DNA sequence: TCGCGACCTTACGGACTCAAACGATAACCC
DNA sequence: GGGTTATCGTTTGAGTCCGTAAGGTCGCGA
């Protein structure tokens, strides 16, 4: 866990590599750091609070969403948690088997499934969340409350941008060409 | 890809859930947004530039690191790329099989392995990186250059904090107790 | 020269991940 | 009503990633 190459060093190396090609450095550094920070933070949480509760990051997020918002339809949970519907099916089933989550069908619309915490799940979150927040405070220790607010604002702008314009952008980039299929995933059935 | 519940709404729900328990909201929101932004950005890149080049995010990062820094020992590459050495073994082998990366043993220390881009790899990066940077500019479109700098600074503080104090913190949290084993991982063979 | 420690690799085991395909159900339109 | 279309959640398939455990190789100090 030593410290990486310094930013300035990296900048210089990039500059040397791409002397002529015009590169927007500010954006490059920002994006690189978003990912690095996310990985570092996630790692820290999984290896501290979450490990003790036998939760992964994803399963915690799912529990958290349902905890905060109460009984919810699965598609909304998936969206809030930032995972696909398919992934949620697996995660929620695991949580259900551990007695933390309930899955009930919607009373009037038979297609929907509702998720809700059990008492045990409720209890676990009441216990884990304060510890989780304590780690949030720890990782942000070098930032003031105000800086945290600024950080959140800036990040939110990026999220909004990709969510509101990303799809359109991707289509535009393809420029008519058919998109390469994903390497993984179920193959389309020919018929 | 609609927009999530508003921050203010979430805040209110959290408040209702934890009226008495003291929670630091600023840090909570900041951390939550780091992860959301990272996921959104990664998704966008994988579905735009990287898909066309048949690269995953991770494999791109590995190539990028080696591209910028030149021939490098694997452990350093893993650290810079933010992945485990085991994962790097797999990723680099894949890249090698595609003729983008070379793996040579260290001339004086036989334990080490050095990674270097092949000409084909150089060529690919020279082509992909500008496109990648264009997407970085796209996702950061709602931020000024200065704001990008601020964002990078704030994130860097978080990375530094977790990297420099994270390990210590995790040990302190355990307070002598033996850490829970991970649920996954290879089982010890009895013999 | 013996053994420790650092290093890369292989092999699992488990959990996630997405996208496409699928089956059930609901909503709409004649 | 009856058929078509849209919307759910779930299943399936292929793949990624991690961390642990072993094993092999080597460097270096005692």
C-alpha cells in the first residue's frame, strides 16, 4: 500500500508520450481519480465494516436502499443501487436466504415483486450503518464538511451528464455502425 | 436511465430513519456520489470507446499504465492499476495472447517479470487514448477546467487518507479480534 | 550451505456483472 | 372477447474480479 507515482510525474510522462496530440489534462486527471478513489473506498469498506457483517459492497447497498425507502419494487431498487435487474435477483435471493430481506408479490400487479427488510435485516442495518458512516467520516477525514459538499456537487454533475446524455453520445459515436457485441453475455439466438 | 431520487428526498428519508443517531451527512453524500460516478463513468467508457477496441476497463488501465511508464515490473503495474497481482496475471496473459503486450523476465532478478507494449500495443494506444480522452471531456462537460482540478484534488485527499491510514484503521477497528475470513477464496487442503 | 523471505503463477471458490432470452401478467385495441 | 404489445422479474450464458492457498524460483544473509 505505498503511494503511487505522483500526479506531476504522471503528467510529465503523459506529456512526453503525447507531445503533439492535444489532450485535456484536467479532465483526464479528474476521471482517473474518480475511479481510483472509488476503488480505494470500496476496498476499505469491504475490509472493515462490511466484512464483519458478512456483507459485500453490493449487498450492503441493496439493503441500504430498501432500508431507507421501505418496501420497494425490485426495478426501483436495482436502479437506485446502480445494478441490473438480473444482478439484483441473485443478490436479493442471497439476502433472503440469510433472513435479511423479504420478497413479496405485489397485491394488484402480479408482475411486480416487492422487497422489504425483515426485522433481522432492520436490526442489522441499525447496527451496521452507524459503523459504516464512521468509516465514511474516516475516509473523508482530510476534507471539511464544506469540501465534502463541493465534492458531492461536482460528482453529481458528472453523473447527470453521463446519465442524461450518455446514451445519445454513444449512438452518435457509432455513427450508424452496428455496435460491437459485448464479449460476455448470452448470445442472441438465431431464429 | 432516468434520474434517481433527489438528494434532498434521500436526506429526509435518512433523517427519518435515524432521527436520534448522529450521522455525518456531508461525508455520506460525498462517498455515495464517488461510487455512483465511478460506476457511471466506467459504464460509459466500456460501452463507447473500449467496446470498439475489445478492451475492458481493467485491461485498458493496464495497457495505459505500461504505455505511460514504459517497461515495468508486474507488481508495480498491479499497484498502479489498482488490481491484485493475481488478476494482473490473467489480464496480462490475455493481452499478450492478443499481441498487445510482452512479458519478459528480468535480466538480473529471475523472479521478476517485466511488461512492455508491443508495437501493435503502442499503435492501439496511440489510437484509443485520444478517443478515450474525448470521452473524459464528455463526461466532465458540465465542469470547468478549474472545477476538474478541484475535483481531482479533493479525491486525491481521500485516496491518500485511505492508503496511508487505512490499514492501521482496520487493525484498530478489529481491536485484537481476528479478522473474519472472506467467504470466498481457495479452501485450505487438509493433509 | 541452509533457510527465510520476496516474488510470480496456478488453481480454486465465491460473488458479481451484464445482456439476451424467456415466461408470466397487464394493458391496449379492435 | 380475443389478439397483440409492453412491462415485469427471472433464468441463462459468458465473463470479470478478488483473495486465499499452494508451488516454484530466486536473492541474500547467517
